[in-house]
C-alpha cells in the first residue's frame, strides 16, 4: 500500500529531515508516527503527497512511483490520500456540508452522489445534524471532525492525520480521538502523527518512533513502548512527569 525506500530529505543549509527512511505499510494497517518536534514526522507525510520533494529515494502508493509523477498527475495522487491537518483548513464562508462537498465538486461528481456521500461521512463523524452550520458556529473538535469527513469523502486509499488534536483542549481532544478510533474499526489504512501516547498504545497496529529524521524504533506498541532505546525513553519520560 505505502512503501518508502531509502527516502531522504535534506533542506538547503544541510538540515536532514529524513535520513534513509524505509517503511512498508500494509492495506488496513493503523500506524502511529511519534517522536519529538523536528523529528521529520510532518516531512514524512508531505513527501508522500509531493508537497515536498525528496532529495533521494523512492515512494510508492498502491504500486505507483510517486516521485515519477508529472506535475499534472499530482492532483490525482492527492485525491487518493486523505489528509487531516492540525489547523482544520476549512473554508469559513461555507457550511460543514459545503466544505465536505467541495472535494467532490472539484472532480465533478454527480450532485446526487455528492449529497449522499457528504451526509454519509458527516454522520460517520457524528455531525449529521450540523451539516448546515458554518465553522464559526462549531467548536474546534467539531471543525476537526468536519475536516475528517472531508478527508473521507473521496474514499482515500490512505488517511493521514498530522497532529489532529494539538490545537484542542482535553475535552475536545477526546471527541476527535473517539472518531479516529471508530475509523480504525473500518480497517482503513491510516497513518497518524500524534503525541497522544496512550491512544497510540491502545489502538495502533504499529508504532514508528522517529528522531532526527531517522526511524529509531519500530514495532508493535508493546515493543516500542518497552524499548530500551535511550531517545525513546527520554521522549516517553516527558509524558510521565
């Protein structure tokens, strides 16, 4: 489903965001990407969507070599990838329904199909009764759930979450995590960047700990959270003080 081979990203000035990263994520797998700020987690996602170009290496999504795509083919790639950002990125002058529908309108989906699918995914995230509300009329947690519905609208092959709860208080964080947990039950392939360690421990299939652009520890939650890797222990210690 998703394969990265010897992926590296060196920024001007020599800073290495990714260093020889090798990853293989299988269909239906739920993978958590954790690590300190600046570890390369967001760069990991941005290179897959071709928002950022790799310096070297290869990325394959469902067998397609992402790095070889022409510029006019990249929009199609991005439609295969549902991405949920920490800052929602909703259109403030459009309702929840219109925000979710926008992605389908861009590809000129039939209006009947749009209406059915939009209401389906809004209901899935618990917002079927909020379709006519604008972002300003919704809490941060509700706005993030609209963003999740929007990412789901086109039935993406992989769903990415880039720190989806970092802008939310604990109560609103809980409602977003409950939605993500419910999606895990649907066996959608998901990659989530997060600092919610207990959540990662409870429901992930695999955890990848990144540090300074390198995958330092990888395995089941039990393997990673019991690792003796010094940087992993230091990172986890910040959440148990």
